[in-house]
């Protein structure tokens, strides 16, 4: 096996460790680290729940003395600042690692941004960067956006018919997509810090907003509802589970205080936010509040108005369009409402990121592009 092929295989293993940690490490990024001697793995690690300890520290502890003279494969630049734990760059130096291969070359955290790599090089360690950088960028998207924009990464998930409907006119939507697509959605839930819906979804469906995959029932770590008037029922699933599965409600500043008190007594966190002229939650301001309390990624599973509101506000990074071979025509409820597009030139632009088939269903994933200058 050539050195290039071996490096790729070991970095791919580090990336798998990072992906498995997605949804658990906020406010820190999900990072993977593999330590190898002559191509043989001697240590593995990923960022632990809550963000500490970091991946490098876990992998070094796993490797022990075998880390001396080894190569460390890390999906993000090792940190160089003192937080609650010492810098990972210092830990790699102290362990005697001879070479460090980094996928994403520069940590977006302003406290790092190249300082970790510089510290390693100053200690005489061989540093190589950029191996599988694009794959690493995917695992770091939420953290990077919080660092650069103060907003979480937002994935908008919609399960639609071939003609773009999410339900019949009466609200029936179970099930548009098949079991294969629903399994994919469960994995998406596990990989995001929070699920976001509107009060309409809560009142219509009484959802649990939890991951249904075995062993991952505690994910996502947060459930979030835009509920300006605090109409979420005390007997709803999400309120009954709030003691063990944190629930956040976005409410207007003038939301009923009695409802707020009862919900808080049930273990619900209420964040008061500004509203628009129609009394709807200012979604941009609300998402910034989530970053303030440590979230980095959000999966929106709300209805058509939530979808339209997020897109109209420029808050969606990725659209996951689960499409089933069904037609509802004018008897269906459109997936996205309230975009306010009057001209074709003002249409929202997307770029296909990936396409997958699950039985008869198709998942098309799109990056949402910045608006055209004329909008």
C-alpha cells in the first residue's frame, strides 16, 4: 500500500469517527482523530459529548506510549488555546507524535486559525494539510457557521409528493415517503443538535421529535418550537418528555405569563424573541439565541409556513427534498408557502449536492445559494 493510499484510508477512518459524533458535541465541532504507527492504528478518538475532551486527547489516551513517533490523522486543525482543557497541539507535542495530517487546515475559531499548525511545526513535527478537506468541511459546517456568522447551520427537510405537496388539504401526511426514506430522516435527526418545528405541527401531529434509531433515542439533544403565544399543550409528548429531553419554546415578549409559568414548571425553556408585524417569531433572531446557548446545527421539520419563513429570511443552508412517486394536484398542501416570489428572476436558486434512491423514493439534497443581486 502506498503512503498516499494509506493516508487516505486512515483519514477516512478519522472522518467516520467525526460523523458518528455529529449532534453530540455542540458547542464544539465534531472531530475525529486516528493515530497510526507504520500504517497500523494504535489510537482512535472523537470529540466527546458536550464537546470535551477533544478528539486528539481521546486518541492519545487510547494510544499511550505507542503515540511516540506516530502519525496523527485529524479532521480539523488541533486547537492552540487554553479553554477548559489545555491545547491539543501541546498534547500532540508532549506525546512525541512525529507527523500530523490535517484535513481541514484552519480552525474557524479566531482563537486558533493557524496557530495550532504553527505550534506543531515549531516543535519540529511534520504537518500536512488538505487531505479529504471537502469531506471534513461537511462535518464542520455547523461549527464554522456559528463562528463566522453567529447562526446555526440549518437543514430544511421536506417529504413531498412528485408535485411538491406535503399533505392532503385535510392535513393527512402519514406516510408520503416510504420506510427507507424515513430511516434516513432518523439519521439526520441524530446528526443535528436540534429539531425545529412550528406550533402548527405540534398541534396537528403531537410529534415526539426524537431519533428512532436504536441506541440514539436521546438525540437530538434539543427540541425547538416556534410558539409565539405559548399554545404548546402541557399534555403533548414534547412537554411530557421535557425533563429528560430538553425543549425550547420561542415565544413573543407579550406571550401569556400563566402559560409560561406552567410550561417552565414542566421543565420547558422559554426564550422570548421579537416578532414580525403578523406576530410570527423573528426566525433570524431566534436562531441567534440558539447559538448563544451552544447549538450549532438545526434540522427543520416544520410545515410549509416554517419552510417559507426560513427560506425567505435567508437562513437555510441545505434543502433535503424527499420525493415520493405520488400526485395530489390541487387537493394537496404545497410544501413551501410565503416565499413572496413575483418574478422568475427572483426565484430561489439551488445547487444539487447529492441524489440517493430509497426504494421508490428519491432524496435530492441541495445547497441553497445566495439570492441574486436583483432580489
